[in-house]
C-alpha cells in the first residue's frame, strides 16, 4: 500500500521545523519563527519543502502557548468568581518553593494570570454535593461583565465553587456575560477543567482565557489557510497528553474544541519531542533515558521509564511554575533556551531566562537587530558556534556581535573577560537544566549513572555534555537532525481523546450499576463513536480517605469494585512502600480515553559522505581539573567535522564540533563519541 504524504511542523520560539514523508522520500526545512505572525513561519517552512503532491495529514506542534506561560504574556484577562473566592488565585496552596529564602518569586503571586483589580465576585454558592445554597445573581453577573469590559479586558474567565458538580451556574453566567460583552473571549472552569480543587481549576481557566485570543486566532487562521491550499485537509495539533487532535473548521468552536481550550496545547511542542525520544529509546534498546529538547526559549525534559512515557502526577503538572489541571505527559519545561536573555541582577548574581530574544530580533550573533546577550551568543564567544557555521543551512554567525553583547551585558572590557563570562553563562544554563533533570530522576529514585541523555533541539547538543557531566549521566545520545526531532515526533504520535467524570465517593458505597453509569458518562463525553483502530482505556483515580492526591489505576472491568480496591492497595504499596487495607478508599474520578496508535516509521538515516577533514577551530574551556567557573579559560583546538562526514563506526575524540543543518554538537575535552549503525552519535566521558 502506498504511503500517503504526511507533514509534521513544529514551531518554536526561534525556529520553525518541517518534515514531510511519503513513498518518494523525506524532505526537511528549517526557517526562522515569526513571533508576531507564527502562522507565516509555518507556511514558509511548508513552502521550503517544495512538495509536489497533496498531503493526507498535516500534523502540528507549537510552543506558542508554552512560551506565553513561560514569559507570562497574553491578553488582558478578567475573572468572575463566587463571593469570597476573589483571592484564591493569589493564596493558592500556601507553597513556598524555597522555604528559607528571604527573597523569592512565586509565579502565581508575583505574576498572576489575572491582576486583583480584574477579579470580581458575584453572589452564588453551591455545596460539594452540587446542591444550590445561594442562587446566582444575574444582575451582579451582568454588572461585573460590564465593569470588566469597561476596564479594557480582552477575555473573561468564569469559575465558581464546586462547578464540577453543578455547572448550570457557570453556563448561565457565560450566557449573560456574552450578552454584555459579545466581543470578548469567555470560558468557564466546567468547560476547561471539570475537576475538583478550586485553586488549580481557577488558575487553569484563567490562563486558558489569557492565552486563548492569540492562540485561537492562530489555530483558526492556519486551519483556513491549509484548507484553501489543499481542500479538505484538516489541521491536526499535538496536545499536552502526547496525542493528536483534529480541528474541525466546518463547525463552530464548540465546547472542548482546541480553539476554546488552547491551554491543552501548553506542552504541544515538548510532547511531540517526547514521542520521538521514546522511539530513540526503542531503537537503542534503552529501558530508561532522559530526553532534553533545548529550543530558543525553553528546555523540555522528559523521562522515559520502562520504554514509555508516563503522565505527570497531578501535583506536578506545572509550566513556568503555574499548576495546570490538564492531561499532561511527565514533562518539565524551564525558561532556559538558546535565545534566553542573560544578565546580572542588582546583587551581581547571573541569570539565564526566562525572557527570550525569540526569533525577532533573536540573539545578537544572528545579525537581525538583536543586541541583548543570550545563551547562543555565549556559545559563539566560547567557540562552540564557529563563525563559518550556517544555521539552518542559510544563517551565518557573527561572533563579533556576540562578543559585543556579552561584554555589554557583564560590563567587561577585555576579550578574556568576555570569554570567561560566556563560559559562566553556559555553565549556569547547564546547571539550570541539570537541576530540572534531577527533579525528575534523582528525586524519584532513578540513578543518573544508569541513564542516557538524548539531546535534541537546536541548542540541546551544544549543552548536553555539560549537563551530563553535572549530573553524572551515563552517556549522551544525539540523533541525526536533532533540531527536527520534535517535528519527527509528530509523525509517529497517536491520535487521542479523553474525558473525565468527577465521583468523590467512598468506593464501598458505589454499586456495580453506578460504576457502569460513570463509565458510560465518561465514554459519551469523548465522542459519539470510536474511530477505526482505536483502543479504549479507562483509568480510575483513587486515594485513602483524607489523602491529598490520588493513585491512578488502569481498569479492565470498572464494575468490579472488589478487584478495584485490591488493585489500589497493591499499586499504593508499589508506589509508596505501604498500604492500609483496612482504611476507607475514595474514588475521586474516572477517566476514559481512546487512542489510535501512531504510524510505525523509521528515523531517516543520515546521507553520509564518508569524507575526512583536518579542519580545526578554536574553542575555550575551563580547566576540568580546577572545576571552578572563576578560573582562567584556556584555548584549545577542536576538530571540526560536519555530521554528514561521519559513517557508521566513526570515532571522535573531544574537543570536537559536529555541525549539521539544524544543530551543532559540542564534544568537550575528555569525551569520546562513536557513530552507531543506525546513525546515532553516542558520547561518553573517557573514564566511563
């Protein structure tokens, strides 16, 4: 059977990557992103593919929402909530990330999605069983809508207490607010996240409203453009749970549609990379590994355990420090990428990110008008990005502009001081990423010495060895075309839909008939019918009565209550080392989802030339024996070997620079690499 053309496009903060695969072969493209008009970069990348046939599927992953969360951007947003609940978004869970720090920044307090002046309350109250105590006051809702519109907000989020049990109040409020402010984007918590825990539900809904105006315009415009080029072609987006979902432009943006719930795209780009890293683990027979995708604005960390991705625990579903109550793979995103801005604060401490130079103007060394120093500029000054490299095959590097930016950012006058500052920036960026990986590995009982680090993204291979050195990871693996890994992950990702029913009842009080009814309700929420080839799965979230969070269990028979209780005790014992069989068990919620497995495609092998080269370039490093970022940097000559010169079995001893069209790999002194039969670059420190 002939393979139909499939296109995968991943848009990042700095570059947009495209890959197309069909019977005729594989085509790739990498172009600068356009932050003000991201859809134009997508279409530019598609044009660069020079396609001669119509695609069957157009798969897209985007960091648009991710970057808005990390950089705390978005529309001016208002919030209407129950009387007495105005400050829930500020109070949160009383968490202090750094218990003993006198000065610390708590994202939801210092940078709330909705400022307090735009948070208004109305009389209404529903209890935890869904019984109305105080009816909703229509006059006050309409007044609040008019006040917010007069204050210039562009979106309004509505969140009432216990709306997961009784959503009618939110539906009525939404209708009245639309009548008073018809030009604003409006969403409710019962649509965005119909789960209990008011803080997480309100925060997720508020952020959805904040990102929706820009994200919805982007999705709608791109979908229309694709349909005009290839009639009938639907835009398919990667969501945070690692599954693909189509946008149906032939219907209005109905409840659950990604144009109304774009917060579910919070980890769209990282989730795509996660699917690809799982495939790397499969190819190299790795049971456990860590994936690192470093783009222009952020670094995405994913842990593959027992050969597969897992969903993050609910309490750890965060982006940029904000807790989001959405289905999400176990991914961790930090604001440290190649384009992250670097500076010193008023106390002299160095910082990397979370603000980014993005694609426009980009790092200073891109010579596109940027003047502020970035991680990429630091890499250029340190020699990891030599001046003869063409990023994306077309963009030259201006090392002199990078030196000027670093010198100005840190107030240094000599080249040696600029180089030292650049190496310190790179060390800090590597340490920040290493800390994020530690949270996902060491803190969960995984030994770094037994884990490989799969480096992806345009800047991942530049920093990977330093990260591995910091953590003591076993090795670094760099796939062919690492900058396109997220785009490739789109092509092998599954289609997925899911729905949730909140239960919050003692398991012992639920009958088999009631359990079956809950399951039927969840299944109806997913879709009218299952697509061909779909697998239907059910997951129950349970906890001991009084616990703060749940354990999720895959169900075979949701009506077998006794077996469900037994399986919960066994799973709790496995996860936490103890169980309490005599304790009451609470069934919190039921999730149902269907999944159509992704395409079984092989990674493209590099088109190697097998040429030899004696070319060398200067790089600067700190003395590894001193292990001090304040030491004097020393200059050394590094081998400069284009990736397509390397054939299976090639051995490379650091220091070395391995450039390719969409990324550059840096192998430090003391590290050695070899090329596997399937084209992967495996790098280890000499003594390991």
